C-alpha cells in the first residue's frame, strides 16, 4: 500500500508542474513556417524531465500567421515606382500570395490526420480544392472579365471535396484504439450493515472498512487483437470476531487476450484509415501544387494583361495626338477661310472621342495594377509601400517566329502524366477501395475469441476482535499461508498459488444485416462513379490540350494578320494625308483613316494579349506551368525564392 501511495504522490507532483512548463513553452517556440510547431517546443533544462512526462497531455503551441511581405517587394520599389519583370511577379506571388500561404497548412493538416489515424481515430479529412487565381480588370478587348484567372482542372476529379476540420464517420467494422491506455483507480469506503441473524457474525451490525487500489494497461492491435494486464488490491478491516483474518489484503492479477475472428479481423481491415491518411498526405501535396499552378498562371496572365493595357494606352495616346494635330490644322484653315466651319466641329468631336477612349484605357491600367498588387502582397493595396506606387513592367510580349511544340499525342501524354488532378483522382479512388475493406468486413458476423488467466492472493493478520459477552467463542486458527502482510499477498500472486484460466467464444449474427449491406452497396456505387469521373477527366485533358493547341495556332495567325493590317492602315493614313494636302480628299476621310489605324493598332495589341493567354493555357493543359517558369515546389512551400530580384534599370522604360 505504501508503494502505491508513493507512486500516486509522484504523479500528483508531476501534474502540478505541468502548468509551469506549459506557460513557458510558447516563449520557447519561435516557428517560422506552418510545420515548425510539429517539432514541439524545447523545454528549459531544469524542466526537461517534467516536460518529457507531460508533453503528451498539453496543447502544442502554434505560431501566429505571418503578414510580413518578403524583402523582394521592397527591393523592387524606387521613387514610387514598382519595377516588375515577369520573373519577379512570379517570385513575389510564391512568397506573398495569400492563397498559397493558406495551402501551405494543407500538408501539415494531412500529417496530423495521419497521426490521428495511427492512433485509431476517425479521419477529419483534408482540403482537396485549390483556389482560382484573380481575374483581370474589365478587358478592353472582349468587353468582359479578363482571362487572368482562368485555369484548367483544379478539383480532385472523382474524389469530391473534403473539408479539413470535419470528422468523418467511417463505415464498416470499427477500428480499434491503437494507443495504449494506462489506468489507475483508488477507493476508500465504509459500510455498516444491520444483521438479521447475529449467529453467523456474532454482531447485530457488521462494519466493513475498505481501501482498494487498481492499475492496468491495455493495448489493441491492427490484427484485431486486444491485450490487457490488470492488478487490483483491497485492504479490508471489519468488526466481525468470527473471521480468522482481520485487516487483510486481497489481490488479483489478471491477463486478458481477445481476438476478432470474422468481423474486424486482420491488418487490411484495421489499418485502412492509416493507408487512407497516407494517401491524403499525397493528395494535400498535389492540392498545394495545383494551387501554385493556379496562382502562377493567374499571375502570368495578370502581368501580360497589364502589358497589353499599357500598350493600349499608347495606342490611344497616339490616336489622340493625331486627332489634336488634325484639329489644330483644320482650325487654322477655318480661320483663313479655306475650310468650311463644319469641318472643325467634326475634328473637335474626334478629339473628344479619343480623349474619352484614353481615359478609359488609363483607368483600366489602374484597375489592373490594383489587382496585380493585391496578388503579390499579403496585405494587398493597404500596404503603404505599394498603395500609391505605379507598376512599371520590364518585359514585353513577344511572338516567336516558329512555335516549338511536340506532336499532339506527346502533349496529351504529358498532360496526363504531369497534371496534379489526375494523380489526385487516382488516390481518391484508391482511398475508396481501401474503405470497401471495412464495409466487406462489416458484412460478416462478429465472432470473438477470449482467453484469460489470473491469480489471486489473500494475506492478513490474525483477527483480534473480542467476542461479544455471552456469545460462543472459538480459537482462531488461520492457515499459516494466509498470515502475513502485503508482501505475503504479492508472493502468492507471483507464485500463482491460486490460478484461474478461462477460454471463450462469443458469436453475434445480425439476422437481416441491412445497414452493412447498404454501406457496401453505397461505397461500391461511389467507386463506380469515381471510375467514370476518372475517365471523364482523361477525356477532358485530351480536349483541353487539343483546344489549347488550336487556340495557340489561331492566336498566332491573328497576330500575323493584325501586323500586316496595321502596316496597311499606316500606309493608308499616310496616303490620305498626302491626298488631303493636295486637295483631293476631305477631313472626313482623314479622320476615317486615323480611326482605321487606331483599330488596327488595338487589334495588334489584342492579338498579342490573346497569344500570351493562349501560351499560358497550353502550359496549363499540359501541366508544364512550373517547368516553363523554372519553379521549385520546395521553394514555393518554404515561401522563399532563391533567384535574386531583377535589377532596376537606370533609365525607366516608358509606360
């Protein structure tokens, strides 16, 4: 008894120390990434022993979110101008984009779910969807939303959407709790019972004082087995004079084994959640990869759209300059009387129209810069460093003379091989098949085998309670085996003086078994749906690649035609101006030629923007966005890109 009391006292002291260690742990935890907290805090040396004992029963500290932008952003700002090359825009998105930062927690949540599965807990699920990228400002080319946010295939394809934080009910046979459980209990009581027959006890009221202690450890295994070791000891003292022993110890040490033989039998059934959680870790990595692809492709489109919008501003400025020069010339001619006054009104109206077009184009640039800055900063446009800074794009859209593309079948094979949603769908199908093992097991009757062995002990002092006056007395002669103290009782247990053995079977047979039949039918039908969705996804990839290839060919042809048309309109305007100078043309035809040139120039800008988006769409369809732009997933996960920022030009390029 003294030994048990000492152990309880030590446990209470350790639990008392726990709040002190917990209060100090957050100060020692300086996490720089979502995964840093998994290593756990380091306790001070003087508390290391207590920390080792209590670490599994305390909340692990998690670092707060980081809202600081990378130093790359500051290095690219000079004189209220943000000088941005495409590579810098991509790097800033990888380092600062909120959507990517949110997805960085996904793999860590999946690892935690895996730990939960290893303990036999239900799965909480992982996020299987990636966020679409931001869309461009209202597109001056199409009149609708910009195409910057377009992506190909962001979902899981047949796996559905599983939201992190939701505990999912697992169908099929129950999964055992795989963590060992240690139990302690202590009890002290007093019982007073009136006696209807005082002959047997010699008393009219029997008083029993009891102190009991028990300890045990149990463990369940993936094979469907269970093992437990239990020890309990009771110290009893009564006022009865008829017992041979009084103030005696009664002990029991038992070992129990159970094995499920039908339902819930085998590792394949009981470790299904562990394998599902392991697949979910891969799914989370794929979702993160998809998020990086979405964000990068969105950033590329936003950047090239901004370049196109800036080019459109130049076209509008040139058109306005033509109109103003024409208005100035016509005004002089009206003043000297060589031109009708109506012509100056027509020229003035053309200036107003071009001024309106220029204002719209300039405001589109401001909208696009706001969207792009929000894409590249954790705090968006509220960041005082970039709130009023204008973006200066350092790269220009270029259309190569020859498009280096592989054969269509090779492009399709590349898309099927590299697009993350394909592998994500296959993993989800595999998870469904793993879950079917539990549903099949639940169809079986429950047949459990149990075996146990135990040994008992009894030891105490000879009873010294006197007999009541007038009652018959006798000489107490207890067996010497039972006379002794707590050590005597322990000796009996280890010598197995009083062994006990038990074997048994228990069979439970559900007569209709409707729930299990419904579960396996449901799971099988869902598997068939996912298999069809996988085929639909593969068919969609083929269509995506073919459409992207066609769109790229069309964009190239459109650009080449727009260049020739712009050359033609430039020559036409020059010829019309010469004709007007010779008196063989009118202001109306000159204005018409200027408008045609502006339309041709805008069409060329539109064709360049269409080509850049078609090129990005081809990379998306073939799953080559990351390789095209030299992106490392490890750097994306760390949130730090090793490539240095571009040098700011000494002479800023014209906007």
